[in-house]
């Protein structure tokens, strides 16, 4: 069971992450799904002077989305100045859960030359959700990560359901 971090620990980690990001000039985002695309776009908007590179294994980002959406998003990222690298599949280091950012060189199983970055964000879909804080009665399914809300299983909407739970739990809190 994962431990709940205290407020000071969380704040120190956020400050350290912000400092690491501020120092980075070259950022590699690995993964062309919604998380990778969103991070690349937001990072370039917030820090236009940084070199932001988005690497993904398919011809366009956002697999599973309508082709017109995929093309429109790729064009928007290019207008923003995000460098797109289709056809790249990262080699995940042994024992690495892709649950934190790294720095250094990324190797590719697809044969391209290695890429060096000051900060590497792994959005490759390998992270297992931390749902230890969700009451067991709300979890369903063989994997234990399907969330039950109002008696309806949200297998395809896990992230949205979890966001709704977190929103409800944090609504009355004040961050003064």
C-alpha cells in the first residue's frame, strides 16, 4: 500500500521538479498519447524558449483518435515549435517504471540515433495507477484499476472518474 505524502514533502518535490524544468533547455517527451501531446503543447506555450521534442512510435500522435484530429494536433504542435519525431520507440531501461522524469540519452528500439536531453518525460503508458487511496468498494475488474461510480463501471473512463473523485475530495480544501 502506498503511503500518503505530507504537504511539506509534496511542496519540496514540486519545487525541485520546477527547478529541474527551469534549468532544462532541451526536453524530450516520450509518448504520443494524450498525456505526451498535452505536456508538449503546454510546455512549449509556457516556455517558448525551450527545445521541446515529442517522440512517438506511430506516424502521427494520438493513436486511436480520428485521423483529422491526429493531423490537426500534429499541425498545431508544429506551429507551436514542438519538434515532432514519429516512428521512435524508446528502449525503457531495465527496472525503470517510467514513473518519474530522467535526464540523459534515450536509445530507440526503432534504430534511430540516440537523443540527449536535459529532461526526459516518460509518457509511454507503463505507469500503474496509484489507487490505494480509493475505497475498495469503488474498485472493480480483474486489474483492480477499474472504478465503480454510482453503480456504473468506468473501465474506459478511469482517468475521468479518478479526476472527479479527486476534485470532490479537494474541493473544500484551502491552499492559503
